[in-house]
C-alpha cells in the first residue's frame, strides 16, 4: 500500500458535500496528479476530518486484489459483507453492526451504496464490476444532512475515473488465475478540446469457472463468472466556473449461480447420508444467471457566485436480475428446497441539487434537495418437498382436495408477484460556525417524506401433478396452482378449492393497491477542536433513518401483507485524529454509542403444517451498539509502510421477542466483538528499471451470528484471512508492471452467509442453508500504461 493511497477528508460546511468536495473541487488533470500526493498533503487533509471516513484509491484497490464490491471490507474497520446470493449479486454490507440479512429483491440496505454519487437502491442495480475506479469512500455512521439518501448505517461510494483535459492516457491489464480465470480490463481517454472537453472509455471482461463443485456428475461448478462491462465518460468545462460530466455504463453478468451448501444435514429428515466437502455441494443443475445494469448519470458543478457553488446530480438505472438455484444443495431426486427462482427488474431515477457556500467567513452552509423514484417488479418461486405426496399440502385446503385431473398433488410450492413503487423526497441543510480559531460548531437537519406503494400483488401455492419430478432437471413436472392472496370476487368464500396451471392470478384477481406514507426529521450537531496543526478532536450526535420495508415474502395469507416500520438510529461519537513523526504517521480513533430503534430484519418460521420455511420482515424494537475503532499507518522507512486497524463492538438486542421467546441480550446480526487488519507494503528492491514490491495483509474477524436467534450451529467462529501480492513496477510514468497474487493464502474455510431452517420453528427441513467463503485463489497479471 503506497502512503498516498489513503486520504481522509470531510466536508467543512463552507465547502461542498462530502461526495462533491473531492475531487470535483480540482481540475480533472490535477485530479490525476493527486494520485502521487505526498505524505505532507495527506497529513494536511487529515486535520479537517471530524468524522470516521476512509477513502481508498485505485492503486490500493489493485494491491489489495479488489475485484468485486465486497473485497473492500478488508480495508475498513467494522465493515463486513454478507452475500445471500453469492458473488456479484446484491452485496449487503454490515457497518458497525447495522445491516439487513433480508434477501428479498425489493429491499434496500441501511448502508447506502452510491456509484458516481447516484444512489443504488436494490440488488438488481448493485451488481457492479470494479474497474477503472478513482477511489472508494466509506462513511461510518448515520448519513443524511450532507447528500443523497438517508442511511442509518453509513454510505459506501464508488467513483470512476474522469478523463484528463490536458493529455491522453490509458492502460491495458491482462490477467489469468486458477479456476480457469482470465480477464482483460483497460481504459483510454484524453482531451478533445484542451482544457475544455475530454472523453474516456473503460471496459472489463472476466470469465472464471466456479469454485463450488457438485458431487452430481455433469453439473457445472457453481459461483462462475462471465462478466462484461463498459463505461463512457464525457467531461466538459465551458468556463472556469462550470463543469459537466456525463457517464454511460452497461454491464452484463452471467456464469453459473451461487452454490448453496447444506449445513447440519439430518439424514433421517433428508434421506441423504453421504459426505459433501466444504467447497462442494449436491446441486443437481446449474442454470446460468442473468444480471444486467444500464445506467446514465449527469453531474453539473456551477459556481453561481463568488461565494456559492451549485451541484446537480441526475441518475437513471435499469436493472435486470434472474437466478434459478438449487437451494437445498443435496443430491436427492425428491427436492427439499429447489428449484427456486428469483427475478426482479428495476427502473430508478434520482435527482439531487446542492448549493454550498465558500469563502463566507465564520459561517458556512450547504442546502440540498433530493428526489428519488424507484419502480421494482419482483417475483419469487419456491419449491419444497417436490416429489413427496403431501396430503395436507396447503394449510387452507382440506386433505381430500385433489387437482381437477383427479390426481394427488406432490410438494408444496409458493409464488408471488408484485410491483413496488418508492417515492422519496427530502430537503437538508448543514451549517458550520467558527466560534474561535480552534473551535467549530456544526449542525444539520433533514426532512424526508417517503411513500411506498404495492400494486398488482397476488400469491399462489401449489403442488406437482402425478407422477412428480423425475431426474435432476430444474423444471420437472407441471405445478397445479391455487391462489392464496388476491382480491375475492363477489360471493366467493372458498377461493382455494380449484386449481389450474400457469404463473398468473387463478381467477381471483390481484390485491388492491396499498401502501404507506412516512416522514421523518433527523439531525446532527457537533463540535470540533483543533488545538494543534496535527491534532483534531470532535464530538457529535447524529440521527439516521430508514423507511418502511414491505414483506416481499408473503405467500400464504393476506395477513402477511405487512410493512416493517421505519428504523431510526441515534449515534453519539467522539473521535481523535493525529499526525506525527513529521507527518509520516497517522493515528485515528473513534468511540461511539448507538441507540437503535426498530431495526428491520428477516425472521424465519415454519409454514403451517410443517411444509417448509416461511419468512417475514419484522422489527427489533430496541437495540444498542457500543464500539470503538482505531487506525494506524506509518511510513517506517522510504521503503516500508505499515498499516493496521482495529474494530471493537459490543451489541445486543435490548427488546426483542421472537417466536414467543424473549431474545433480549442476543447479539446483533454480523456484529463480531473484534475485527482487525494488519498490512505491510515493502519495496524490497529499487532497480534502475523499476521497483520490486511486496504487499502482505491479514484480516481477523471474531465470532459472528447470522440471525437474531443467535443460532450456534450456523454461527461463524473467529477466523483470519491472509493475502499477498508481489509486483514489479517500471519507473517510467508510461511503463508497465507485472504482478502475482494470492488471496486466502491458507485456504481458510468460513461461512459467508447462514440461514436457520432446520429447527422446528424455522422450517424443519432437516438442514440449514449456507454459503461458504471463497477458497484460495491466485493468479498473475500484466499492465501496460500508455
């Protein structure tokens, strides 16, 4: 890790928002030169950081081997990832114990994700590929008075590189690795009109076999990658006071789907008594996924007066997400939990306008408006026990009911379809007042009005007609469906006594349109004290808000058409930022306390009649998180840099009753008591032609739970991951580099996601659902810069 790779900075109210303050305040060509910023420049920026925020530059992303969004967790304290759909799809972050493990396609995360300042709401628009980035920023703690969308947990922002307006530049990187991995990525661009108009094109292609192997013959390895992405950027500067940046990007992700791993298998319940290795499973098929994202964004920066700058960010996204999976992961013909199909399409539009003061003396301010509109169509189809005759297969149908063909039905299948429209409007204000040369007061407020509307909702339940599925095909048999949730025609009192095929309303229509409107006022106050040039302390109280969440897992009864209430978080934080050793070292610390109300999460329960696992989105009335973070970096010599971080958490539910049992005292989901990292960047040879470098880092995570029950058998015990990269970098500015890398050096086995569905009150399926973490991967790459 090069010293210049980390920058820490924060919005002073007399400037622009965090997302606008850097690098939009400098010229595009100057931004490229900032990649070589000195340790002194970093230390100077450090002094103006009254919040916990980390920025990682492109070079450092390369050295850490960041190839997908979740890989950044190793660089940020108290940041974790859960992956309910495996690599690439719907990365769900946990920040300081704030997260959601709800895998429904219509849910947004309490940790907001942005790409080029455009909010990415749901999974279908979050499957981005990491290529040609300028930096990644991670803001820890509630966010809402500066920019974008409300967030209880924080914000993670990805910024792609802008073109230079003074000179052409470009690069091509080709790589290869195990699991038949090969990739090509690159970019080129420069001025069309010097200092006035420039362009840049970037692309990525990667193909890799999966690393979860099925013990069923003939099934492709799962977790495969087949990704193609491109981005075109056009930047114009018609005058010194105005800059316009247009970005158009397209991505396509294919390859085999995620590989579910059956944990804690009970042969008496599942009928399977064989052994399956940790990086293997029993998937009976591998239908390729289809994830697409098309996006357009336009950013305008306009200095409207000597003391004010206007920023406009407009974004549009179209997302498409299709996956069909064998979630049982067991090689048995009678399917316990498969085939399952997940599909969603999303159209999202957002508009943000900010006006920020500058050079206004002791008082500074930023005011903004935000509007977001997101239309999501979601469908899910679950299959439980297909191949088994269940004479009580639907809880609302008498056991004697059979299909119109007078045949018994097999299995218990669920399906729903609905449209969700979210409309969010907000106004926010952030101010600062310098009361003394070393003391600054800060205050901010935000008003939000959210509206969620659900339309075209209906749900079906059914079973397969005789003789049931045969073999391992993912779509064996014809399902006879009956409608379980839908509008009842006049005079109809027993809607579940007739059946027909086809995934459409079965004659009962759809639920009338319904929804919820909510509004919220949240704020932030704080004070900074800077007693010396290399010392900053701060204290703040801030609030975060997340709107209602519709239960996308409603299948069985109209009473399941519910919303989890809005969640709110109040954060109390004090922090310290120091520079030392002639600004060759940095030490940062933060201590915080969270009062968390109505945290949203997914609850698993057993369907009536013991017919599988049901889910519902619920709230934990009250939770608490206490924590601390420490970051230390030092340039020990000109050739050696040491970097480390530590995150401490003590989290618990203060009020929570699940399934009639008081769960108060349980730890929050994915909130380990300890996590830490240690890295060394060593230039071990300095030659006339270039430098030989070694980067080694290790990350350690304490024990964590994947559900609010704190189920021990699917908990992940403490574990560590080590990575390494050795490289040769030519000394010429437009030269080349070659590197070899390895991730998960010791091939550590760990869980990436777990779901309790074995207990009598969570599904009684005879096994738990899990996704295992990525095994050892390694490879080499070469880069040519021109």
